[in-house]
C-alpha cells in the first residue's frame, strides 16, 4: 500500500523529483526479485529509502510512505548528513 501511495502522490511531485535528482541516483528495487540486495541492505520493511555515499556507506535511511513535503525534508536531511 505505501509503495502505491508513493507512486501516486509523492514521486510525481516535481519538487520532490528535483530534490532527489540533485543529491542522489534513485534506484527502485523489486524486493521479490532481488532478495540478495535486500538482505545486504537489511531491508526488512518497505518501502525503504537508503542514501549511500560513493563508497557504498549508508548515511541516512527512512521507511514508509511520506507525503511530498515530509519526503523532501528527509532528502534534505540526507544531504546534510553527507556533508
């Protein structure tokens, strides 16, 4: 349900898309098809958003549906943590 909400509400929002693409390379993974990656990322709940640096180290993560303004706030927090 949360994944569908994100696809319908948050991801189409132009300001969210702009912010995400300024700081990250978004990758969408099907947890049913790529179990190994999900295990490596310790993705127990979905949807999960993990922000990694160039070396693959995670510096921020959040889980679940967020409306556009809250999602953008998490993206800004991820950017601040990496700086």
